[in-house]
C-alpha cells in the first residue's frame, strides 16, 4: 500500500501525506492537511468558547462535570467495579514480575522478614524469573521448621515450579 484515501478531502494521496503508525499503516482516515485544519478549527472554536466564559463560569463548569462524574459513578457501581477489575487485570498481565515481587514483599513484611532498600533488586529478580518461566524461591524459607530466612536478594534463587514445590519449607542441608 503506497497510497491512501482521505475521506475528509476525498482525495487519494501518497502515504507520506498521512500520519503513520509504527507498523506503517495510516493512523486515521484523514490526511495530515485535513487533520491539521480540523485541529485548527477546533482550537479556534475552543478559544472563542473560553473567551466567552469568566473564571467563575469555568470553575462552575468544572464542578458540574465532577458532580456528573461522581453521580454516574454512584449510579453504576457494577460498571465501575468491572472497569477497575479490568484495569487491574491488564496491569497484572503486563507486570507479572512486579506483581509477584509486590506480593512476596507484602508477605515478607507481614513476617517482618524484609530489610528496606532492596525493592528494585528484588523486583528485578522476580522480573527475571517471569521472563525465564521460573519461580523465585527463598533459600532459607521465610517460615521454615528450623530457621526463618529473610526476604533479601541473597536469600532468593530461581527454581522451576516443580523443583520449588518439592522443596517445600526445607532449608539447605548444610545447616
Ligand atoms: Zn485530506
């Protein structure tokens, strides 16, 4: 595809006259010229509208918008809940390593087994585990039968899931 049709000026033009996405396809169905003039018209209209409003009017509009938003939020709890859940799921999917590191930090904090200042390092370990398809294991378990390990980088190792679950809460043999 070397040409594209602009539906605004109804002209077929070379691709260079369109804003392109990373994959080389046009971003939208308007050429640069038409996008530019549409923006210019919109800015001019906005300018005129803003000039006519006093600061008080603008503040009142902002308050009214916020009120509408919170009324809508209150009226649609299930949609708000679903949207929040969807956003959280997207985050977890995109940041699995970070989420795993955060969950582990939370459990370690509850057991008072963590030292401050290692978050970035520990998160990198969890990210690496995620990338390699491995799990993060505490060499000395956080709540072992005979010892209590710390949630610190030097007590973490990468294990396969099966290896990690067979290890359970056992500390290294040498102690
Ligand atoms: Zn055009």
